[in-house]
C-alpha cells in the first residue's frame, strides 16, 4: 500500500506542528479520474526547514516560506534575599502571632476563670515574648535610622 502524501501543519501563529496525512478529495478524484488529495487548513506542501537549536520554525504566509524565529532565552530569576530590616519585621510578626495565641488565657485570667497561681507562668512567658518584640523593634529602629542617614 502506497504511503499517503503529507502536508506540513502549523498553528494559528504559524509555528510548525508536524506532518499530517492528506485525505483524498472524492469529488475531484472522480472528476479527474485519479486520486486528488486535499490540503488541510493551516498547512502547506512545502517541507519545513530542519530543526535548529535556539530557533522555532515558522510559516510566513506573506512569502509562502518557512523561516527560523529565534527563541527568547528565559531570564534567570535571582533568588530574593530579604534585607536585615525585613528579617527583623518578619521575626516581630512571628512573635506577635505567638503572643496572640495565648490571649485567651489572659482573658480567662482577667475574667476570673483561672487563678493568679495558674496564670503566673503564662504571664512570665508573655512578658518574655514582649521583651523580645521590644528588643527587635529597637534593632529595627536603629537600622531605619542608619539607612535614612545614608
């Protein structure tokens, strides 16, 4: 069995996709008395250029020729490195979140649901966190003062 002829298919932007087997046109074949093959839309009978690294193969409808189009190289994305101030701000936010997680215990104490004795370790822990936040905020203020002077 003879191999069916092919057409070279491209997408709506003209970029080469691949080969397609052409189908017989029954009406034209009957009229001509021989096999006449259809040419599918978005395809050509012109063989595409050979693949070339760094390029796409594109059909130019104006010139009816294949041409190379250079592929844009992807820009390397540099890994983001936070500033010292951003690191401190992040740490402050984490400490404040940690502090808020024990707010319900402070409310229970204020409403009289737990005793002074039960609340004492929680109170000390909350104060230690606040002291850390205050120290970090002082560092942050120092960094901001240094950068505005520069």
